[in-house]
C-alpha cells in the first residue's frame, strides 16, 4: 500500500475548504455547525485520500476499485453534509449516519484491498 504525499496534501486542502464551507453555510445557532464542519471535513478527507492518494503495489484492479468506491462515497458524504447544512437537526442522527457511512466505506475498501 502506498500513499502519494502530494495528492494527500491536496486532498487535505480540499477537505479543509469543504469543512470551512460547511461551517459557514450552516445556519444553526448551536454547536452543530462546528460538528458538521469537523465531521464533514474528516469524512471528505478519508474518502478523498482513497480516491486520489491510495494505491496498492503491483495490483491495478483493487486500486481502481477502491478509487471508484472512494469517489462514490465522497459524493454520498458530500450530499449528506449539504442536507445537514440546510436542515435543522440533532447531533445524534448526524453522528450515527456519518459514522455508519465511514465504517461501511472502510469495510468495503478493506475487502477490496484483500483481493488479488
């Protein structure tokens, strides 16, 4: 397994800008914008890392599958974050849904990485 440092830093920058955007756009007057920014930024960074920085040595098939999976989950998490920015919500469903999506992504990516 290899990580490309340059694309990893670019993914970090994109995730930080996205997190700031989620913080600014969210109109709730509690700690929810901060949670949305932290959760969204972390989720975007994890999926973007898989999409642009991750590669498996001597194996093009699983690397391609993980990149496609990462792109799909990135879009899903982006849509989820936008919905939670627009709709007033409690923090518990947000944590559960975001955590579930990230754990599902991790489980599927791990299964794909074990393919030969």
